[in-house]
C-alpha cells in the first residue's frame, strides 16, 4: 500500500506531523469533491472581506455551487491517511482509516490524571501498540 501524499496544505482538511516518544505520526485527510455538483473541493467558507477561510465555521461549502454540509457529518465521512513510526518497536507503516473520532479515556502520562480525548486510534501492524491521532494538539 502506498498512500497519496498531499502536495500542499490546500488539499487537506486536516494535517499533522508530530513526534510520539521515539516514534512519529504524520496524518492527513484530503478535501473531497462536492457531493452535489462533483466539481468543487469542499472547504471552509471564506470571509467576504479578507478572503481567508473561516477556520471556526461549522460548515463546509462548495466554491462552485455553494452547497453546504455540516462540518461534523462531512468530516466523519472522510478517510484519514496515517504514516507512522511505532514508538515501541520502530516499525514503519501506513494505514488508512475513518476520520471519525471517538471519545476515549486515557491516563495523561504527565499528570497521571484521567482525561477524555477525541481521537482516531490505530494499532501498530507489527507489535499492536496503540497510537492516537488526537484532536488536542500538544
Ligand atoms: Zn458543488
Ligand atoms: Zn510497533
């Protein structure tokens, strides 16, 4: 399997590249074509004055036909591409999974407290180590 990598951030709805202990996780989700007209790439609505995308908008809009979709629904329908180096066994691999996040509890390694995270969890194909692509950026 070889994942298509984004050529620019403009192609992505989500992109992250981070170190996890000895390992690394790079993950991205591509924007997809409008389900209505099939031409435009769905993106955040743009501010009429500045032309910049409104990051906090809770909808995505098609630049061609102005069709809008609910942010959550749209993101849940996408796939996320993940390239990783396992922090435990240093295995390198790729995985493609649903972009739908799940709420999970885990113990914060620094504080020792339980916390709830929004995450896309996947396992190392070699040793089964669980890794998270969390919404919360550290
Ligand atoms: Zn459209
Ligand atoms: Zn591993």
